């Protein structure tokens, strides 16, 4: 069966400036030197990582880093904990630091704006690279939580400071802040959510209501992708999450559907174009 689909890509979707910066730095070195080590996936999108590994990017983890010496290593946009920089000095590693400026500003605030005994809470995804780096600024003393229910069995001081991973939902952050205040805590809340990310909520809301179907393109590891997909689903129930062209099901569509394509801040525009081309073949 074939369909005559009208397909458009959301122009506000695609890489945020932090990811663009990291990838451009990597590509410059790959062009000149043919290979480059990168600590963790350069971006939470498998298709883009594969594209760059074919060009010579070598993805390594912290265990591999311990034994690496006299090489260049890219620090991705998520940033790193102080211990990584210490290790680099000891191993004579040259760090190509592509940490996002928004993330660096948050790291600096967490590290330098508090008394030593002040409790810090971070609203963020457990195990996420950015959150691990943020916790590293507190020598592991910060309490990380993904959901308020996690704090039900935690003994908190009466007064503490609340931060957020930069790609979390603004609405959820302020809901958490208000709920903790209602529970009687003295909460100093620092809204550290990236506005380039949070502005996309409104942009997506305006975009998805104009289409019969929405194809949201994102890597499954992307924290930001999950949040933005929820926005799509909220305002257009016919929203489908895919990570690659192969995951698209032709049965989702009907004749003459208007289809909108959008993605996370870690989704490359070339991948959304590839999805558009595939849909137009239907």
C-alpha cells in the first residue's frame, strides 16, 4: 500500500549549541589527525556516534582512561567530575574540553556557592553523565533523585539547596520545589535548566498540533528526548518515538496524512532528513 504523505521537519529541532560545539571540535581533530578518543558517547544518539566512529572517533570509558597516556581525549558536552581532570594530569593526557557552557556554569555554582556543610539536592537522572559530573563537584555528597517518591525514606535537613540537571522539565522542577516547601522544608531552589531546551517545549507544542501524526526521532539513551517526546504525546496522541528509519511502521499512516518530524537536542538534522525521505517513499 502506498500513501501520499505531506511531511515536514520542525525547524527548531536538532542539535543544541552544546552538542554542535562538541561535534565540530571532534570533526576538526579527526580531519587533521585521523582519530580521537572520546570519553563516553559524544552524544546520546547511536546513529550519530556510528557516523563519527567511522571517521575515527574512539569511544572509551573511565576504566580505559586510567591506562591511557600521552593522548588527546575529548570531554563531551555533559562535562566531567574533577577526578577526570586530575587523572589527565597524571597520565599526560591532553583534554579537548567541549563541556557545554551551561553545564560548566552549573558545575561552578554547585562547587563554589555553598558552605561545606550545606546539603545539596540534584533533580536528575541516576547514572547520567552530566549528573555524575555534578555530584563529583560535591565529592559525592549531593543527594540525586529522579522522582519525589525517592525522598520519602531519606532524612533531609530542614534547610537545603535544590538544583536540576540542565535538560529536565521546568514544570516538574518547580512542582518539586513547591512540594518540598509544602512539606515544611526551607528550600533554596536554583533553576539551572537550559533555556534552549526548555523553550522547545512551547515550540513543540505549537508544532505538533498541526499534524495528523508525529514522528519523534531520538536516541533511546537521551534524557532530553524522553522529556520532549512526552510533550509531543501530550499535545498529539498520534506521536511515535523512533531511533532509526528501520523502526518506522507503515501501518501508522493513512492516505494524505500530514506528518510532522521532530527530535531531541541530541538528534542530528541529517537523521530527521533521512526519516523524511523514507516517509515520502511511502
